[in-house]
C-alpha cells in the first residue's frame, strides 16, 4: 500500500492554494499543486489500485515522502505525540490511571498519528491525545448518546471505546469525516458522522436528542453563541455539555450563559492542551467548563434559522498569549541556586560548546545567554515570583533540545518553558518548478486558538 512515509505530514490548501508536505525529521517543505489534492487524500488512506502508478508520485518517492507500507500506522508521529504529551501526564487524576487509561491513550494516539493531514482554513489545531482521553473519562464508561460538535480532536474514538454511541457534526468532509468513518469501520466503533455547517439551518437533526455534548469553539462571543445554540438545542433537558473556554474569555462566556440560560456546573482550569500542524505543541491553553441544560435554556439561534455571523469578529484586545506557561509538576519551590545549577549543567552538555556568555541578576529574576560554537545561542530567564523558567534555543536541533529538556527537568522539574526556533529551507514544487523561499520564522507559533486563527469545524 502506497502512503505517506513515517513522520510526513500534510497541510492541505483549499481552493487554489497549494498544499505543503513536510517531515518532522527534515527541514523544508514541498509544495504540491492544488490539482493534486485528490491524489494526496488518496495517499492518506493508502493507494492500492492503478493510482499507485501515477507518474506524479515519482518525485515524492525519490524524496522519501511516500513509502510502500503494510498499514497506515506511523510510529514516528506517535513518538512525537508522546514527547509533547509527556509534560501533562501529572494531570491524570488518580482514578483515571491504569489499564483503561493506557488502552484509550494508545488507541487515541495511534489515530492522531494516522490522521496526518491538517486542512488550512478550518483552523484545525487538535487537543493532545492525553487531553482527549481525560475529556472522555469525564463521562466515563456507559451507553449514552453523545454529540461532538466538531471533532478535529478525535474525541469520538475514546468515547466510543467507553461504550457510548457517538455522533459527530463537522464541516470538514474532505479529511476528518471520511477518516472517522474508516476508523469506525476498521475498529468496529459506534461512531456516526454528518457533514454540517453550523451557520446553515439544521434540518434533519431533531431537538433534545443527546444525553451529553462536547464542543471546543473559539473563545469569542459570536462563536460561543453559534456552537452552544446548536449544541444545546440538540441536548436533552438535564443533559450536560462540556465546552472549552480560554480563561480570559470567562466574562464573555458568563454573558452567554445569562442570555442562553444554562447552568455552569464545574470549571477545570487549564484542562486542555494542544498541538498544531507540523506536530508541534501549541502554547494555547483552555479551561473545560461543564454546563447543564435546564428547562429555561433558550438558544440564540433556532435550528431552522440560519446564523451567518463572523465568528472571528469577537477578538479581545486583552487576550494576549505569551510563548510560555507554568507547568507545575509538583509543589517543590525553586530559587536562584536551582537555576544556577541548571545553567552549570547546560554548560557541561557535550552537544554544544559555549564560547561566550553573559548573565543579569535581579531580586526576582535571573537571565543568562550563551553564544554557541558554530553559531546560534541558548538563553534562559527565570522569574522567581511566578515560579517560571523559560529557555530559548536557536537554531533548533531535536537531539539538543531533548537533552536540554532533560537537564531542565532534573534541576527544576516543576516549571519550565520551551521556545524553539527553526530555519526553514526553500520550498520546492513536486513537479520540479522552483517556488518562493519560505520566510524564516518560529516553528512554534504562539496563541493556538487565539480567535483570529481558530475556526472549529
């Protein structure tokens, strides 16, 4: 079966925009013309017919972007997902560890690694498999009828494995819905999918049908109104919904609650963590709010009413995301000696050589930057009041970064931040035509679901 090589992922352009193939094991991106989009989707699901002899595949084969494989599993991407999920394993509640969690996580991670296509324009930035399983276990095993309004997180998979009958409404009928259908058939899971644009009148979907609801919209007033109006209309009275909300949009969410008249039952702070195209961790975080539909709940948009709103219009100027976050692994407090020990350990690392350095210490902070032999730098800043350490490595090299993570973790296990930069090489066309150079830019772009970027299904 001809499919993408391990570690290769695709950003699929819509309309007349080209698609970009890249591998987590190599620099550079390879441009694919818009007319070859169907061929790429065929590779996602595996080519076993005459299309495998298509001459357009020759260059992809020579560049090792495609391979002949017995299945669609991708152990390289599974390992990457493990690496970026590692930091959040401490969040597993005591009652959610053990064999059941491991089974759900293994299957969910496997599916995320197989679904290696991101559709540009839908704002797909999935939750990490670790987060997805914790969400599913909020509901626990059972036989409920569950609705996912949008599911680029693949939450339907662990929910169905827990015994629930899951329905997914999503706008992505190009990649996501066909992928879920294939997984449901192959793994014998009770998942039904329907292509739905929430802005259009919702015919053929009766009200008060589902026992539970999951949705992860952008944190704008317009998007909350749209997603929750639709979701709550389909939810039974007394049914519970689970909605992801950026912490700085809580006031907006409470205003929606007052207008739509549902109850907020629980709030789980920074419950959700994400990754983005390229299988990089995204530094957006969101809370998980559990809500309940009451007899007084009144959606803003009736199901037979259209809702053509600009879901990006509600950007909050105060919602400034930083490329850093506090990761509290335990209650251990760190101070200046811990940071100095970390710097000393970094200087002894044999993967790079410090040729010059300078530091600046204040009462509540300490910064250090070192020039590296062969070019590049490594910088570190510690904020003692916030219990946050951030470091910055340039240029990015996976092996060096992994070692730095381990050094930081050993000296200051409860708090650190990574800001990674990479240098992109010029893109090349699959058909051999030169393309414009890719502008050098950070590989980890901040603000995963800042409203101007996020469009959920």
